[in-house]
């Protein structure tokens, strides 16, 4: 498996992976899969604003993708990023997601970010919660019954991990 920066040529496979999660999973609360054009717009916006998109690939193509963007648009959040990870359905549970999150942590730390926040759809998403826990994220809150998908209420789990010096000082 190779993990590297995503490129525009990866976006059709990225869109297909994400569409599967939109249609069959609760890790995202989107209910209609975005088009390749919409994914391209999201990709470009993240890159233009100091975000990072990664892909894990092998001979079969894109196994999964992950990215981070600034947690919120206000300047006060400039050192905090939110991550997202999606893995191709037929390779889930094989370490792809964990490897992608680890690389995101390394990249964000190198870029000077101080906090990484995971906003996990569905408190029953034990795979994502487990991956984040294994990489040093701590549960910081749960928004109970904050979304509806597939005819049921879903929670949102917040997890957070310090990067680099964390909150030990104020970056210059």
C-alpha cells in the first residue's frame, strides 16, 4: 500500500468510495452522493486553504482517502483541523484507515497545526472510534440524536488529539 497526496486523477475513485458510504453508511450524514465535480470543488477548496488530501493505493486502485481542513472558518481556529477518512468497502478492517489517519497526523503536525478533531457520524461507528482511539484521540463529546438517516436518529461523536506542542504555548 502506498499513501500519497491525492491528485485530481484520483477523484473519480474517491467519489465512488464516498458515494458508497453516503448510500450505505452512517459515517457521513449526506444522503445524496456528490458528483465528481462537487468532489473536485471540495478537494480544491481544501488545498487552497492549507488542507491536505491523501489516498492509499495499491495495484487495484484507490483503497481509501483521508483529508483534513480547518475545523471552522474563523481565524481563531487556524491551528485546529478536522479529519475525514473513507475506505473502500472491500478493504475495510485491513488497516487502511489507520494508516491514512496516522499520515494525516504527521502531515498536520509538520504544517504547524496543534489540534486534530474527528467528527464521527454515528456513535455505533466502532471502527472509526477505535482507529482514532488507537492513535491517541480522546472522546470529547457526543451530540445525541443530532441527525436522521435511514429512518433512525444518529449521534455525532467528537474526538480530539493534540498535535506537536498542542496547547503548551501560543504559536507565533
